[in-house]
C-alpha cells in the first residue's frame, strides 16, 4: 500500500507540472501546436483529477515507509524536469492522433501501476523467478515475456504506432524459438561441439590481444562511418542511400568495438592499455574497401546480413590469429 501511495503522489506531481507547462506553451505558440499542447494540458488535468479521486480512498493508508529522499537537489530536479519534458512530448504526439485521449489516460495509469510495482519489489521478485535456470531457459522466458508485452501494446495502440511492436514481438518469438532449439540440441554431440567452440571463443576474448583487435575494429568502423556520411552528402541520391546504409552499419560496429574494448580492458587483470597505431596507407585502403563493399551489398536486407556476417567472421579470425600468435611467442 505504501508503494501505491508513493506512486500516486509522484504521478500527481508530474501530472500537475505537465498541465501547467502545457498551458504555458499553448499560450505562447499558435496553430496546430497550440491545439496539441492544449489537449495535453486537458489530459494531464484529467489524470490529476483521477489520481486525487483514487488517493481519497487511500487517505487512511499507512505512509510510514514513504519518505522524501535526502541528498543533492540537482539530480532530483533534473529527473523531474526531464520526466515532465518527456510527458509533454508524448502528450503532443498522442494529441495528433484522433480519439487518443482515453489511450493517453490509460497509459498514464499504466505507468503509475508500473512505478508502484517497482517500488513494492514485485518487479524484482518476477525478475528473480525469470532468472532461475540455465542461460537458455532465461533467454526463452525473457523473449516470451517481451513478445507478450509487445503484442499487448499493439492491441492498445493504433495501427501506425503498433506496427513497430508487432516487429518486436516477431523478433522476440524468433529469439525464443532459437533458444528452445539450442536447449534441445545441447544434450547431443552437436551441442557438445558448440559448447567447446563457445569455450574456445570465450577463452580467446579473454586474451590480452582481444582489446587491441576490437580497438582497431572501432577505428576502421568510425572512419568508414564518417567517410560514408561525407560521400552520402556529396553524391546523387541513388548512391547516397547506399553509403548512408553503410555508415549506419559501420556505426553499429563502432559501438560494438568501443563497448567490447571497454569491457575487456576493465575485466582483464593485465595487458596492453593502448591499441597499436594504424599504418595510414593500409588503413585508408581498408576503409575504401569497406566503403565499396558496403555500398555494393546494401541493396537488400539479405546482402546486408551477409556483409555483417562476413565482418563478424573477419573479427573472429583476427582474434584467433592474435591469440595463436601470442601462444606461439610464449
């Protein structure tokens, strides 16, 4: 009950601030934007009134466990203003959809319920149950939960907004199917072979040379992304789209390289701290080759997937080569 009282109190503060800010913005702008923010203020005021009505029934609930957090003021103020800003943007987006006021009110109370569950520890309890078992079982449970939540969101949202949730549910079911298939293969001889390969890959990733490989990958990916965006801004539209796709994929690999470099260096007990310097002629030729290959293979999702798999294969081969050279030198 304390969690419900806390969640309703926070929701009332957010709803009141959102209504006031939306009214101020609606009075400063004109046209369709003013109408959207006026609708946002109306919905926020309605949510605040409903919260007050619910709190009236909980006015005798014990609140000894709910206390005002002590500490620096700026983090709390920044979190509150960021939340109000997000509610304003979401409210204006909902207001552009005809008849979406009821859906917005339902979404607000859904957030209140979620906050109460988190505050009461129900989410942690469910998460502990989902984490029970091996990794494949955990992945299957999380994928099924994600698919159910996505389908529920699709049922509540309009067709335009809910299309993305359908894709998310489809991806989650694919992951669940793969996890179930892997759990069935695990007891077989093929599963034992896959486990040995996974153990070898994990051992290679823990090698001191692995951060250097990922750091070099990040260098190539960043250079490819920057060069791809420059070419996309200079070339005609027919070629610009392909170089834009190449830059997007390179950005993903850059994020992967930076993240893995940070993760492996923080988790390692030793090893080099700096990646080896790039030889610029070879570096430029490799970036040019990546740009040409990326632009040539970016005409369909299948070829893009093949290009990603080829890059992942090259990364794995580089890690295994560096590991074998280190073992031979030792």
